[in-house]
């Protein structure tokens, strides 16, 4: 099938790199326009506007996590059908994913309309009205975020991560151009920054949808594929809910930390906003690599290739650790300069706090790599409990630190919170992954002993049709 990539054959390392590289580049562009967003706001509108935008990041992250998590969960189901060569199940899972994404968009929009301003007040946002002016338009138009995530997720589920990259790059340039136009020319302030984000997301969403319709007709479901299918719907809801909860639980913990940061004053908020944007740019590789692992493992789970799953995860760890070493070196060589450039602030306290955050946070990326890779991989292997437990531990840890540590030791409590949490949660998912891999290997060996000539295929919840998608595999 054109415009797809079968990850059950060939080199696992090559498959992971080829899949994750476009997503990494896309995230770099996304982080680039986020940094440009912050830089334009900070340099043109000042520290108060920068703090107002930064104070909303955790709240926006929660909505984004729900949309992104649901889309990722749906794509894992699609990946299993693709890996098993089940064309009927593939189209039905895509059809029902599209239906469910509409429901998710409506629900998130309703929540945003009702609760955005009250949540900003609860979080002790320094300037509620200024922050609301920025975040409200983004959250009220969250439908574009949801639809782009699910459409890009469909393409990634079948191994095509290149086209979402292209659409994201286009959206990034649209965002930067509109940021400059709305803020510097039309003088729309923080509202202009929010409007630029919405329009860029709408552009990416539209392009992705048009590509699927025009270039991937084999993936497009027919009318009958939208008919009720309880088994597939349950599978999608289970995976979508699990991934959405995993991401959103983490975001709730981040909101608690944001609450604590907001109580430390606008200078600290500005410093934290700058450091977090740089930090997110540094870790831009890890989320795509975890997405690649989840898709890789899901396809190979459908094909019954346990040994290949083990090799793929080992390759991903080597990549993640190597990149961690590079980011640590960059941070200690240029961290302070990056804070100065991105914040546009001349306040020495902003620069000092932002630099301290980076130099105490980034050296612990090795534990973060283990956490994000294995948490997504376990979801791809249909093991939902351990990722949710790890996410709950992360949320509880951030909440406790925000309420107990930060009032006593100030911003230092925020800085040390994530390294402690990364280590704890990485232990949880590592134990779960080793146990899961042992179970799959034992199951495969027992089935091979019973019928040594039969290929072991872990079933997906639908009738298996002849392999129309991957004719190379018997």
C-alpha cells in the first residue's frame, strides 16, 4: 500500500529512526515556533505579558494531552490491524476513530468554555484577564488540535510520519508569520499570539485531511465501515482513554506545579516559562521516539514478533541515551545564553533562575528516557495498568511537592521535583516491561512447541482477512 511503512520487517533500528526522524523534525519546528512565540511576546510586550502567556502553559498542556493521548490510543489499535494485515479491521478502526474524535472535540470545547477562567483563578494566575485573553481562543477552538492529532495519528499508525512533518512545518511558519503580523503590526497583544496559534493549527489540520483523502484512498473508510461495531469501539475507547488519562494525569501534576510557580511572583513565572520552553526543546526527541516505539511494538504485536520487539526497544534506549549526553553538554555550555535570548529579559533574577532550572534538570534525562519510552511501549503492548500507575505517581509527587516543598524552599522545590519523579516512575515501568516481555516470550515459546511450523500471531479483536496490505509476508 502506498504512503505506508510496514515496521514488522527490516532493521528495527532503521525502522525506528525512519519513523521518528520526521516527528522529531516536526516537533523541533513546533518548539521553534513556540520559542518564537515566547520571544516575540517577551521582547515586544514585556515580562508581564510573558508571564501571562507562561502561566497558561500547564492548563493548555492538559487539553493538549487529552487530545494527543486519545489520538495516540486510537492509532495503536489501527497499528495492530495494519501489522496483522487485516484490511477490513483497519478501515473500521479508522472510521470509528474519526467518529470518536468528534465527540472528544465537542467535550473538550464544552469544558473549555465553562471552566477556563475559573481554573485560571484557582491557579492564582498573576493576571487572569491577560492570560484569559491569550488562552481562551486556543481552547475554544480545540477542535483543530483534536482533528489534526487524529488525522496525523492515522498516518503514523501505518508508518507514515513524513507527511505530518510537512504539514507541521507549514503550520509552524504560518504561526511565526501571524505572530509577527498580529503582535508587531496589528498590535493585538497576547490575543494575537493565541489567534496565530489557532489559525496555524487549522492550516495543518486541513492539509492533513486533504492528503488522506487525495493520496491515501486505500485508508479511507466506506459508509458501511462507520456502522456500529461494539468490539472495535470498545478497543478504541479503552486504548484512547488509557493514553489520554496517562498524559492528562501527568498534566494535572504539572498544573499543580504551575500553581506553586504562580504563587512565587511574575519574575519567577517568567524565568520558569523560559526555562520550560528551552527544556521542552531539549527533550523534543524523546516523545517522537516513544511514539515510534509504541507503533513499532503494536505492529509487531499484531504480527506476533516478540524478539523483534525486544531488539527495537534496545535500539531506542541507545538512541535516547546518546541524545541525552548531547543535551547535557549543550546545557552546560550555552544554557545561560539560551535563557537570555529566549526571555529577552534584562532582569538578572530571571536569567539566574532559568539557568539554574536547566542545569539541575537536564542531567537526569536518562531516567526520563526510560520513563517515556517504556510507558508508551507498554500501551502499545496492551498493558495499561503500569503506565497509568506511573502517571498517577507522577501526579501525586508533583502535587505533594507543590503543596509542601515549594512554600518552604521556594523555586528549588520546583527544580528538583521532576528528577525525583522521573527516577521513581522509571523504576515502575521498567519492572512492568521486563515482566510483560517475559510473558510474551513464554507464550510464544509454548505455542511454537505445540506447532513449530505455525507463525505465532497475537490476535486482534476482529475477524482476520487475507493479508492485503503486506503481500510480502506469508
